């Protein structure tokens, strides 16, 4: 499997995040986390609902964080339940997720288990995260459309 394209984030991406920790393996209640995120969303000064992010940050082999997030100004005051986080400038392999959002883990598994080792870009395992980007065509009511998975990459 190879990315649909390679894109660079030229400057750090500043995010306002509702952060939750999850055990690996374990049940991740991401739906409740997103519902909570949306409840606080009106309090975000510069947030944009047409572009949200789900960041999977691996803390260790048995624990990860999931950030329900939107781009914000680093100077914004956030609700007390939120944290400022940022993703560094880097190159990313971008994969389109074609199915329902509940099937996103299948796409992620296919990316990491089926990466073409001959491809000129490889996952950058020095970065222990990837993120989901929910664009303007994503329909939260149906769980369909406009979802990409971004994986940090390095050129071989």
C-alpha cells in the first residue's frame, strides 16, 4: 500500500484538543469523546468545524492518547477541558478513507501492515502518531465522506 499523495505541513499545526487516554488494547469510546468535543466547540474562538482532526498519539506500547481537535490560534484561551497541542512541520503520507468512519481502524491497519517497502517514502517511526483529517465533505450525521489518514514519513 502506498499513500495517495505526500503532503508537507510547512509550519506547526496548532490545535485545540479534547485529550483522552486509552489502554492498548482496549475499548476506545471515541464517539463520546467527539460528542463532548462538539459540546464545547462554540467556546473555541478560532475553531473550524469544517476541518477537524483526530490525533492518535502512542505514549507507550500499552497506552495512547486520542485528541479530538480543531486548528486554533496559539494565543486563544481554550475551555478548561481543552489543551493546546501542536503537530510539527513534517512530510506526511496521505491516505483516503473510503468507508464509514466506524471502519477507520481497518484503513489504519491496512496502511501499517501493507506499506510497500519498496516505496520511496516510509513511515517515520521516530514519530509515534498519525492523524485523521475530517474535511468539509465529511458528514458527521452519516459518518461518511472526506476522511484522510496522515502518517509522518521520511524519504528513503
